[in-house]
C-alpha cells in the first residue's frame, strides 16, 4: 500500500438487518495516519460501520476498499486484508484459555506464520508498549478490565496492522480504568497509527482526533475537525447529542 | 411384514402394559422425588443423610441390578415372612409389574430429587418476599407463588425423567413382564423374524417418546408464556 | 433369612473376574461413541440441512428408544438380514461382544453429540469474532478457540454420560456376555441369594462411579485452571 493513496474508501455503503437500515449511503475516506472519532446515539450504526471495514459484517450496498483491495464475496484472501486491520472490542474478547503471551502469539504464528521465538519477541515488545510486560504469564481472568483491554490492543498491534479500529473500547470499563486505556490509545496516535475509534470519550476526541464524525440512523450527519465540531455543530441532532453527552 | 399379521393384538396389549407401568411409576417417581427433595432441604441431618445416600446409590447402580434385586429380593423376603406363619408355603411370587414399577420409580426418583431440589432453590427470593409483603400466608405463598414457578423451572429436566421412565419399562421384560419386548420374544419364537419384531418394538417406544416430548413442549410453552414478548 | 457373608467373600472375586470385560465394553463404546458424537455434532452445526437433518433424526431415534431394544435389534435382529450376513462386518456382529460394543457406541454417540453441541454453542461469540478479526480461518478458530473451550464446558455432562454408559454395560448380560452383572446373575441362579450378590455388586458399581467422578473432576480442574482468579 502506498502512503499517498487512501487507506480506506467507502462509497455509498449500505447495510440492512432485516427491516432495519443499519447503514445508509455511507461515504468515507481515511488516509494514512488519520485519526477519526465516530460518535452518535446507540443504534446509529457506528459499530456496524467499523465492523464492515474488516468484514465482520458484510455490506449489502456500495463498495469498500482497503488499499487497492475491494471487500467482496469473491475475495481470495479475506484474512490477508484482516491482517492489515486491527480491531479492539468493547468486551475485550481475549482468548480466556490462553495466557496473555499466548493470546498475543496465536495469530502471529497461525496467520503471519513466523517462528515461536520471533512471535514471542514481538509480543513482549507490545506488552511493554501497553505497560504490562509483567502480566505475560497470567490468564485474562486474573487481570483487571483495563489491563485486559490493553492486552487486546497489544494483541491487535502484534499483527502490524495499517489501521486500528476501536469499538467503544472503554464502555465496559470501571471509571478508574478508562484512563489507562485511553493513555495507550493516545500513545498510539502520537506514533502515527491510523485509527478509527467509536467512543463517547469526548476529551479523547478533542485531544487526538483529526476528524469527528457524528452518525444517526445509519447516516453520517456531520463531520468536522474537533474544534469546529464541538464549538459550532451545524445540525440540531448533533447539538442535542452533544448536550446530552457533555452535560456532566 | 406379513409376519406381523396376527401379532398386532399382542403388541397392542404389550403397549397397554407399557402405558400402565409408565403411569404408575410416574406417580411413584414424583412422590419419591418430592420426599427426597424435601429431605435434602430439611434441617434434619438424618433426613439429609438418608436422601443423600438414596441419590448416590440409585445413580451409581445399573438399572437392571435394581430391578433384579427388587424382584428376587422381595420374593425371597415375602416367602420367608410367610413361612413364619405357614411352613407349608414353598414360594411367594412377586408380580413383575409392581417390582419393576417400584424399581424404575426409585431409580428415576433419585434423579428427580435433584431436579425438584434445584427448582425449589431456583425460585427467586424476591418474588417470595414480595408475596409475603403483600400479606399472603405461608401456605398461600407456597401454592400461588412457589409451586407454579418451581414447576416451570423443573419441567425440562422432568421431561427427560419421563423419557427415562418409558424407556426403562423395557428392562422389566427381563423379569417377565409381558410388555412389548416380551411379546416380541414370543412372536420371534413363532415367526423366526427377530429383526422385524424388534424394530416394531423400537417404533412403539419411539411413538411413546414422541407423545411425551410433544406434551412437554406444549407444557413448556404454556409455562413460559409470560416470558414471551408481545403476542 | 440371614445375610451370608461367607458367600459374598466367595462370590466377589468371581464377579470381579468380569470387570475386565466391563471395562472393555466401557472404553471401546466410549471411544467409538465419542468419534460418532463428534461427527454428528459437526453435521448438526454445519448449517447445511442435508447434513444436520439426518443427524437430528439419528439422535431423535436413538434417544427415543430403549438401549435394550437397540442391543436386541443388533444381536438378535441383524442375523436375519442377508446384507449383514454377507458384509465384511459379519465377524463383528456374529459375536455378542461386537454387538454390545456396536449398540452401546451408537447409543452413546446420540447422547454425547448433544452434550458436545451444548459445549460448542456455549463458546462466547465475541471471542470467536476477535479471532476472525485477527485473520484466523474458520478451521483455525474451531481448532484453537472453540474446541478447547467447548471441551471444558461439555466435560461435566460428559462425565455423567460415561457413568450412564458404565451402567448400560450391565445390559450386555442379556445377550450372554459374562461381564460382572452376567456373572452375578449366574451365581444368583445357582445360590438363590439375590441380596448378598446383587448388593455387593451394586457397591462395586458405585465405587467405579465414584472413581469416574473423581477422574472427571480432576480433568475438569486441570482444563479449567484459567477460570480461577487466583493463579
């Protein structure tokens, strides 16, 4: 992938679940190094949007490109594309039966097909970056929620992705742990990682995002740099949402 | 299949016996299960120990052993008792129907003990407290709140217990009960067609199992009607 | 009537001579049953109707009929069929041992496949999605994520099924096999001492049940070490 071409391109993307229109006519281009925060009320299609990008959901209208590759049913190697797209979930989704280290090594060994030693070195490197190398031998259940989410981030980073997707990474955390996860995400942003984050952490959006996207009823209603977005929201729906979320 | 002609009535009679054993053992099984559960939940240590032993023994012993022991054992005991009064008596025969019915009811009752106990404990304390707060008496709470809720919780496992009972009736043929498997043996003696006859027995049991399964499904739907959203 | 301890001391070793045969029946049926169950379970979760439908019918038929009837169909029924007599498997079906293992395996397969399916369905979907997002193929996800977790989830129920299978091996005595129960029945026929013989044998079965429970609990602890908060 060349750096000047857009990393992700979505053209008129739509997705239905039965009668429910989860996404409608989404146009979105993400260039390398860009940091995007997606927000909106629940059910607005934020999660579906990023889940379509690594094809955990199949879109049923429009086109999606990751680099030069289009996501279609006829794709030869979906997993090659998924390797380029890291994903972090709301509920961590660590492999409960493996130690932290094994969690980080599994996909490296199976998908990137590198040696055990190499995989372990990479794993330890990223555990240090998320500041929990000492937890390597523990099982996920023995960690706090914040630690688990940091392991999940490290696990995705081990695959050396071009872009990281975050699906409400702090929503399942106790308040005192939100910070340690956001700190790691800020570090990532500083290092130039391309990121799309679905989150309601507006402080994070303000300090890190290049662009904030507001979604409602499956559509992108508004997108702007954070300063604009927070100070002069143009749509009534956006104002209403912001006042609800920022009132405390 | 023409080998079957002439045996239809006998298989029907055998099926009636299966149904009779089923109904009788079902009633006994519920009684044993309820007594067992009550004992396990009671404050009396002796009762709890006896109920515990009951479940361990009947869950760990092959069904056929229980049936054989009850059949031959009671015959032996009854004979010994009768001889005390009348030394002339040589042997008292126990009807296989009752020995078998008791045996399978005891076995499945040991499983039902756990089911009933679990269902009793599964009733949410909140709804019991709410009923007390509304001024209902203990008896009212038991019959209007606890029993209906228990019943709903116990039903799926109870359906399996009924299937166990119906299938265990086949074992009673070993001590000479004239149910379908016993009929098949006679039919084979006359026709020399074991495969056909045993398949017929299998189909009869499959029919019984289907009736039980459908009944339980219907009851479950009825019992869970308040859990469905909308209509 | 009295309890003849000397008879027990004399008979117990005789009955224990059959423990080897009991074990052979148990282990072989458990292994073949598990293989069959895995196949049936994969068919059921395949999402293809022409695979899941036959598996469902199979499970329904084998769970809806008594195991004794299944054993009789194989042992007494199969020789009636020319297809069987001329097949390469005839040496298996000519012997009561082969018939017992065959019938017990088919039966266990039906029950265990449902247990395995329960385990597979209990695996967290989100965790599998994380595997998918990391680029693991469907097969890799099944082998490395679903299988180990489903195994742990299914183990307690599987342990109970092995105990049921142990109890079912006693039915092999009805087709002339001299495993423990077969020997016990012969001794009772000679001595007419059902209490002494059957009760001491029941205790042997209970000890075996207990040992199986202990073994399963140990495996469970080993497989479930990642579920404990304290490492």
